[in-house]
C-alpha cells in the first residue's frame, strides 16, 4: 500500500483524516469558504469557520455535508484534494488508497459522486464505509463475531443508530437531529426566554463549554455576547448549564425515542447481547455532559461513551486500512 493511505470521516460538523502509520493528522470543521466571483475555494476548515457571519457579498460559506447529506460533490472533490496534498511528505508519486466514512443517509448517486471525486484526486482505490459501522470498528469491537452491538453515533447533522453483528448492520435508523439541531435549539431558547440574539458559533460554544443533558452534572456559568433584541444594541448575557439542558431537551428526547424504537425492533438474541455489551456512544455531539447517564436511565441499558467519540469513525477507517479482508467485507458500493 502507498505510504500516504488515508482514512477520512466526511462528517457534517468535522472532517477528520487518519494517515496510515501515523494516526489522526487533521481535524477541521466541515466548512469551506468560496469566492463566488472567481469560483475558487479560499479557505477550508477552521479558517473558513472563523469567517461565518462576517463575509462580504462575494464570499460564501458552504457546508458541503449537511444533515448527513453530501450536497456539494464538486466541493468535496477539492476537500479530498486538500487532504491528499496535506498527507504527502516529500516527493511521492504513489497513489493512495482512501477509506471514506460516509453518512448512513447518503444515496447511491451521492456515493458514486464521492467515489468519482476521490478517483479524480488520484486515489488508486476508494472504499466507502457507513459511519456507524466505522464507529463500531473504531471503538475496537470485533464486529465479525455473532454478537450484537449497538452504536449510537451523534454527529453534527445526523444521529445514526445501528445494531451490528457478523460484520453487517442488522438494524439501523438515521434521524436528521444531532449537534447542529442542539445549536439551533439553544439559539431559539435564548431568543424566546431572554429576548437576546446569539449566532451559531456562540450557541455551539455554550453547548461545548457548559452544556449538560442530565441534572446531576455540575452547574456551570458563562457570559455570552450578542444583541439585545429590545434595544437592538450589542450586549452580554449570563447563561447556565441548566439553560442549555432545557434548550436541547427536545433534541435529546427525539434521539432517545429513536434509540428505544431500534431496541424494540431488535431480535431477542441480539437484544440480550446488547444488554450484556451495553450501548456505545460515538460522535462529537455525544460529548455534551451526561448523555451516557440519561441514555442509561431512559433505556435501562448501560451506555458507555468513548474517550474521543468525535474521532471514532476516522479511527475505524484507519483500522480498516490495516485489515483488507474486513474492509472488503464492510465496504458499500
């Protein structure tokens, strides 16, 4: 295999790249800045995200993966080219193998578009793996055994719930409710309760810094800057963890409800396995404090969160780079 073989997680909120032999080499927000006049990408990742809400008319901020759907295949091609270029060290003429984690909701057309984009940027081989399966592998479960495991992958745009056994997905559900929906609910809550307006970046910061979804978690406070709707002037506001908990409650309830539905549909033998093995929480939005506690309480199944849930899919693609037999088995067309 080439020296710069890559595993890539094309997430709604974050792009993560794993390089064979090195591990995670890149973790950037899934945001791209485009100059519309010149039809040219001017920034990818954090640099582009920092431009959100601050750009002149000719610059557009694009999220190429939204709600678990790849909505800008041409942009994805440029993003993949950027990853491959960044991964090369020295002069290398070898073509990389790419293992790409894709949202479970992607259509055949979108999958073909990603494959074609990867081939255009010089990949020798392209394998696509749905994110819940990659997350299960990244959490170091042996998915080839006749043993049921449930993975709940809460990303930026979608929550993917999958029951996996014998190297395949027995049951799966995807809902377009995840981290970005939490941010939207925080914005709405602040506007309604405090007559105060904050942007997407501030809502996300509140979720990450002081957010919680279980009342037993420690209470924290944070001052945020925004616009006082009554006066129309810039102002600041004190927010608490309980405020965030109340704001995101509709999203958390919907995710828990969907997990319960999947558990109810699970065949009895696999349900017994899940009871023994527990539920595995993956994805960046799973990091909000107390998620594993509330899911354990509401389902009666012990839920475990991984140490770096936001990197699990990329780690799974990396493991697959070293296990060709399993890669061929789990790859989707």
